């Protein structure tokens, strides 16, 4: 479904499923605010929106919004359908609202550290530290049932955030949580969000 709005004297168009109706208009409002602050939106504009980077392209008298091609090579290609950007954005916003915590965005191209084949485990924990460099999300994912590597062997893997869409999409809902919090997930559902003192922010 196409959604349209005139922003700064030019028509801006985006495409997504009807179930993202509210999210589509919220995105158009965000684009209007950015345009009002300047610089004006134009062909080739890159817009950070939550975990995604959107690209504007001129098409037949209007600007069309594209998301990274998450089903292909998102580091290089784009897609006109924004469903994945909006779905993950909404999931992350829900977790932040429910926990009462302020978000710190990741970007789809950021790196996540995964230990002991955690992405294949039923029960996992996620811990976020302050990122040490550009491109580091600060997130570390471990296997709750093999914390010491006794069964799978100690291993460390670095994956991009967008790779989690294919390998463990449920993890993405937690990735906008701020540093110094630990998340416990059991069978792809968040069961606890703990601060450094052990207080739980998840009901």
C-alpha cells in the first residue's frame, strides 16, 4: 500500500503493508520534521530511522522512500517496501515502552558478539555494554544453558544486526535497550530485563 504526503513542496511516497498504517504516517511526520529543521529532503537523502537507514530517490515527480534490501544485500542494495524497517521499529518501541527505559539505537550494520552458539539455543541472555568503536552495537549474546562452554565448546562469532533477521529474528526486539542492562530470553520471549543491581524491568 502506498502512503503519500507533501513535504516542503514535494510529494514523498512510501510503501508498506496496510497493518503498518499508523507507523507509515508516523514516519512521514518524522520526515516532515527533519525537512523543517533542514537540510531539505532531496534525491539521495539518507535518513536514520531507528535501527534502519532509509534512502530517498526521485521518481516521476516525487521522492520515494527505500529501506535496505534486508532479503538480499542491505549494505549495498535497497527495497521499496518498508515492512521490515517498520516491523522491527514497532517491536523495539514496544519493549522500551513496556520496560520504561530510554532507547539507544543500534544500526542494522552494527556488529553483535555471539558466544557458544547462542543463536541456536532455546534460552539465551543478551548484555549490552558501551560500544567501544563505530560499528559496535555493544551487544553480547550468550547461551544460558552453556555459559561456560562446557557442552558446545567456547566459541565467539561476530554477526551483523541484519543477519539476525535470518538467524534469530526475535532477538531484534531487544536491541534498542540501553547499555548496562541484561535481557533473558526463553524460547524467543523476553522473560527478564535486569539492571546492574538485579532489578527487573519486564512484567
